[in-house]
C-alpha cells in the first residue's frame, strides 16, 4: 500500500487544530481487554512488514478500559495518589555536582524554577507513563511574568497518540491528518515518554474488572439473602384478597403500618447467614492486595494492617525501595528528556541536574528516636529542629555522656529522673560537682 502524504500544521503547536478523540469508559468487560491485547500483539507482529499508515499503534480502546478502571476503582486511585505524594513537594531540586567533595549541592535559584503546579504536572505525566505505557507532554516556552515559572504544560490526549510510531493524529483511529513529533518544529515543545510496554495498568485492569463484577454480585447476594422476608398467612382462598395482602406486606417496610384480618398472621423470616458472603469479600481483598503490591510493593503502605511489627517494617522497606526506583526513573527522564529543551530556551541554566534529596521519609515515632539519639551525641543546629518540627528552641544543654554545659546544674532536683537519666542529661552523678565541658577543654 502506498504511503499517505503527511499533512503538516501551520503553527508551532498542532493543538491549534483541536484533536478529536472518542471516549467509551462505561461497562467495560474482560473480553474487551483481551481483544485489545490481541490487537497489540497483531500490531507488533506485522508493523515491521508494512508501510506507515497501514497499521496503527492505536491504543485508544485500551486507554478507555484503563480510564474506566482508574476512575471507578477507589483502591487504585488511592494507591496512585499515595505514590504521587512521595514524588512531589519539596523533595526534589536542581543541583550541581561538586567534584571536590563528590556531593550534589542544591542550587536555590534554579530550584525555585521547578516548583509549582506546571512542573508537578510534568512529574505526574512521567509517572503516568509507568501506568499507561506512554505520555506525550506539551511544554510551552512562555514564562509567567508574575511567578517566573512555566506558564503552561499539557498532557496530550493519549487516544490521539501513536507512541511507537511517534505520531499524533487529529482523529482517533485514523493515520492522516497527523504530525510526527520528531519534526524540527515540534521536537523542542513535545516530549514523548514511552516505556515500550502497555504499562502497569495492563496488570491491574483484569483484577479491577473482575472485582467490579464480584462487588455487583455481592450486592445482589445481600439483596437476596441479607434482607429478612415478611411472611403473611391468611385463611382466604380468594386470589384477589391474597394479592392485596401481598401488596400491603411489600409496602410495610416503608410505611411501618399494615392492617390485617383477625385471623391473618404475619411473621419475619430471617435467614441464618453462612460463610457464603466471604467468597466475595476474599476475592475483593485479593484484588486490592495485588494492586497495592504491584504499584507500591506493599499492601500495608496502601492502608492494610499487619499483625506483627516485624512484618510492617519489612513491608515499609520494600515500599521505600520501590519509591526510590520511581524517583530514579523520574530523575533519568528529567535529565535526559525534560531539561534539555528547557536549557535550550534558556529557562534553566546549564550545569544543573534534577535530583531528589537524600532525606529519609520516616514516621513521627522514628524521627523522635533519631533526634533523641543525635542530640545525645552531637550538637544539632536549632534551625534543623525548627524546620522539621516548627518549634523554636534555645541553646542545647545536653551534649551527651561525659559532657555538660560548664557549671550547669538543676536548681531543684526532685528525683523524678533515674540516676542513669540524670547522668546522661547533666554529665555527672547526683551530688557531684558539674564537670567542665569537654568542648571547653579543647
């Protein structure tokens, strides 16, 4: 088949002409998912044997299924939001490498340029490429005069992107009109992050589709077996009279009142519940567990409780390792694909690189233990405590074992502390004269 002639837009951005996409995110089935996997395999099989335009890397229907699962499943959304929270905020910076000490040093001025909503949108787009398989970012070189930050960043509709063919199409499912993003007029504004696979959602989708139908069946089960039945008895053989009584019984749950004959009887039939409902609960919990483990590496980090402290710690270590892996991915994409065009425009200075800080994310309990240990052995700057806890502190009085503030002793020892705690705090035993601070001796 002959190649179709490419149509090129007149402006710098092909979004000047609105992209036309088609959405179908309701009532998705596992069979539809299977069909899209078959379509993907067919594309990979024949794409190298035909010309451009004959076969499309069209994943629009697969994106429909992904979006349906993401929008409608609370567990998946909460897991993804948990991951986003670990990769945004003040955790990242633009830094220069100091060859003298072998450390990365934060460039405060340049780091301010990568804060704000637009840059967080870039980070989100990079992470979404892990989930969907690809993301196409549109970055305008225009700078907001009031904030000094990027003015506009957009994520191009995935249904109009053919990722492996690096092409944007105006209408979904059609090769032309369209634009190659590697063209000179586009390559500095459009950045395609393509993982080369179908993304993590390809593994979560069948689980979530199965869970949706399981939950639906559970609701039907509860309607059938979870509600008591009102049983009425009447001596009348007349079908009309029986039907009238049945109608009254049906409305009794709402009206709370029913009038019967003198010899009519009414009772409530309550079923003795078996363990049948646990079938649904187990399947849903299994799906939630698999989704959490796939994305975060740990179900407990997504809200599940653990019976043992050791188990929780092990899950936390796995979670931290997984987050570190995501951060490495974001750093590589930033430094290899995002920063070069920003430096090309002169928005970002040369010689700086995107880096996440080495600060360890810990629980409040672990932070208290760490600061307690540090203040016993080292002098900790009051600014560090103020930044971490928001508490203004004065001069440090506890310098650890064998040292104390020169001549400092408690005014009124009420023996609340043990002898060991007293020695740690003041550097001498009860009743002894305060020792000279070892720092003064030096």
